[in-house]
C-alpha cells in the first residue's frame, strides 16, 4: 500500500534535516528492502513492537515491517500560490501526497536566519495554510464556472450541477476565511463529492515542533512548543516534539551506542519513531501480520478491509483464489508461546472472505488458483 507523507514548512525550519534523519533510519533497516526513489523521496519502516515480539516467538529467517513514503517538499514562502519562490513546485508536490507533516520552527539559531524574522510557529503555520487556501480557491472557482454553466441545463444534469454549486459556495466561503477544507463543516457525502478536486487543504496534517536539544527537557513550559500543541489540539490532530538535528546525529551512531545517547538527552526512543507511527495513524492505517519460518511480515490496511481484499495486498492470486483465512490474535500468540499452542486452545478462527480484518490479526490465507 504505497501511501506518502509530504514534509512541508517555511524555509530553514529543519525539513531537510528531518528528512535526512528519516532516510538514514530507512537505510539502516537492513531486513527491509528500503529505497530512496529520488533524492527527496525515501521509504521508511514503521516501528512496531508487535512484529518484534511475534518474530521472537516464530524465529523466522527475516522480519519485514510495513513502511511509509516520505517526501521532502520545497520550502514555501509568502506568495507561493502565485508562483513565488518554488511555489509551483511545492504545490505540485503536495498535491501528490496523501498526508502532510508540517514542520514548525521552535528553535533559535543566529546562524540560521528565519525568513519571517522572529520565532512564531502560529504565524508560520498561518502563512502555509493561507497559501494552500488561496490555491484551493483557484481550483474551486474554476469548478464553479463549469457548474454555473451546467446549472442552466434542464432535468437531472441541471439539478446535480445546482447541488454542486451550492456545495462549492460553502467550501469557497470557508477557504475565503482561511479555514482548511479538512476543518470545514462538511458531511461525508460532501467530502466524497469533492474528492475529484484534490484540494490541498483537505489532506490530513501532523505537526512537528522542531526544537533545539536544550528545549527537550523544558518542552512542557516552552511557549513555542505550547503554541504548536494548542494548534494541533484545535485541529484534532497530533503534535510531535523533536530536535531534528539530534535525530540526525542518532542515526549516525553505531546501534550499540544509541540507548546511552538517548538517555543523555532525556529520550526513551528516537523522536523519529513517534513521527512515523503518528503519520501511520494519520493515514488511518492498521496492521495485520503474516508469519512463517521464512518471514514474519507486517501489512498495512485501511479500516473496513475484508479478508479477501487483505489477501490481495499480498498477491493478486491470493485474492483471486481466496478460500478462507485462518486468524489468530497476536496477543494470543504472545501469551501461549506458539501457533500450535494457540490452535490447541481453540483460539485459531476460520474466517470467510467478508471477515473485517482487525488491527493485530495474524493471518494465514488459504487459496487455490
């Protein structure tokens, strides 16, 4: 399931530093066939303790996590919606991703100029949001012109165009007030009708407060961090606090030295792990597992995926020739120690093609082609 997250923000906020740390993390996942598709695109494994614990029980020759694609998108400046700076490139790239990771600068550094002069993450966020709203307004206005012409037609075509025009007017009103489409009061059916417009502000957003090392231990009272968290809370999303420069340094250390370094800066795990897991949740992804002597592997799926569709994520033959799914919970495997023990306890279930796969399921697909 190839889903991508675009890293966005103003220039000099630490986007590329964060991306480079993520790319280094991907490069070190030797058991995962990671790739750097382009200089600014990398596929990063999703940390999942459940896969590690399953592998401890099964002892496969390799384990393969699921992954996300991260894209380092050009820095945005005021006027990007009109093509200022690298605005056209920025907007084209963001249109192609499934979600946005918005990096907000919370660190002071006299050697790295802030394009707006002073630290103010709320202002910086508003700049990016305004430019995206302005671009979406252009898209909506072009569609409105077409809908207005179609609304003059008689019968069903005219009625549908009038309904679309009413929806576009509501969306336009929100965008004109700098309210992102994702935050607008729209019904599921409204959003389904807008899907074909590929609006930039409809994409889900995760905020990252990029701090200096010394701010990691004082983040609870740091005014910039608190501002980012308040912004995320208003939008009902997550805010991750990390020091991108430190994260990049961690990735350069030998693995045996990382735990000590993390402890020295007051961290239990790399902030990158939190970023990747939060991005995974943002995309509405869950995980099921397949296991065997050769490989234990995690697979990403969307809520509501049926067993036959999940089989197709592995191979089209699995979906085409689907017979049944043998399902157990990863917790049962952990509790009872082996797949055989789970079977003996009667905890291995036989499910049909319409079974709704659950997060944490371990599945054997049976098929015939």
